[in-house]
C-alpha cells in the first residue's frame, strides 16, 4: 500500500531546502523533539540510509525523505529516494547544516526519513503462529526499548507488547537503537488490566522475570508460544503483574551488581527460550 493508503502509487515531488525556518524543517524538528507532535501527526523520524531502506522494504509509509549533499552522489541513496518518491513521499534536498539542525547532531546521517507510525491491534495477535512474544511493563528508557526490539528481531520473536505507561517507541532515540528492526517487529500497546486478561488466556508458558523468582531460568521447559514478561527498570514487576505468570524465574548472578540491565536480561531470556529454534 502507498504512504497515503491507496494501492495506486503516486509520484511524489522534490523540494530544495536550505532555510532553517522552512515550515517542513520546523515540522520535522517538532517530530524529533516532542512526543505530542508524534502522537498528533502519527509520524516519526528515522535516520540513515539503512533505516530508510528497511522501511521501504517492509512497506511502511514514507511522508518525507530528506537527503543531504553526499546522498545525492550515492547510488543507493538515489535508489531509496526514487522508491520513496514513487510511493508518494516528498523528497527534500537539504543542506548538511539543516540536516544537523533537524537531528541535533554535529555529523548527521545523509538520509533522514519521516515515516507513518504503525501499531498492531491486540486482537490481531495470533499466539498459535508464534514462538515467543515479549511484554514490557512500564519500560521507560528509549535505548532499552530500541535494543529489545532489535534483539526480538534477531531471535525471531513475533512481537513486543508495551504494557501501561511506556516510553514512546517512535522517539528518535528508540528508533536509532532498533537499527531498523522497528520495521520488522510488530508492536502492540495495552493497559495492565488488558494484559492481565490477555495473559490468562495465553496457551503456552507465561514467564515473568523477577529478582525474587524462585526458579533458575535455565531449568524451565518453555512451552510454545512463550509470553515473556519483563519489569520496569526501577521498580521491577509489581505483584499483580507477577501473579499473571505461570513461571517466575531469576537469572543467577555473581558479583556485586543488584540486577542486570533490562535489555540485557531480556536478551538472556530470549536466547534461552529460543535455544531450540536458533541454528547457525
Ligand atoms: N530494582 C528492580 C527490581 O527490584 O526488580 C530492578 C529492575 S531490573 C533493572 C529490570 C528488569 O530486568 C526486572 O524487572 C526483571 O524483569 C529483569 N531482570 C534484571 N535482572 C534480573 C535477574 N537477575 N533475574 C531476573 N530478572 C532480572
């Protein structure tokens, strides 16, 4: 489907921009800086040619593709611009200074895209077709969320549920940390109450990770589809969320660290759950 919801490709336009006060530049800066703008517009910003190519390959809508002077000499960037344009995106030929201004970076990427947000409805989740889904309760750190989405992609997880009040999956820092996996991993939002009802009907293992978990995570026979529930960075999993789990496990630690970083703990769990399914 094209960026504007029609199957008929529309040819986009090309616009040169050198002014920092151009209204499109201001619009993109608003998307970078403010969650409110992303929520109102349903758009978000992603940086880099790889990310733009991932978005195009996965069929996500592209509103703008901004390309710097370097990209105009690069055949891969030109190809991405041609594909985006054929889908109705506006191509912005933009100066390096304006790109740096938009992305708040001294060395900006030569390609910056504005994409249409996409979330899966909870009713569209198909546990029967899944090996593992990940649920993150009140995840707060954009870097953690992006890293978890990237890891979910790497292990072939079916998707990530964002439970309760979470950081914005479409924030620039999150998108950056996904390294393009955002476009390949379905995301679902739900409240804690909705999650509890959902988990009660889950057909496989629902495993929560907890520093007070009584079982070693390596001793559990994970029954597919597995639903992996991870706690918030500061507070961990509250009791009512832990109660929805059929297993509560701990990753044993040596040394003085209180706990593992959330993204690291999620990766350790995912590679264990997916161990039988991952082959070199
Ligand atoms: N102070 C928090 C607590 O008491 O749970 C620490 C939270 S930890 C930084 C974030 C999440 O990572 C935890 O809620 C849990 O899901 C997971 N986690 C981190 N280390 C873990 C471990 N050793 N065993 C099990 N889960 C762990």
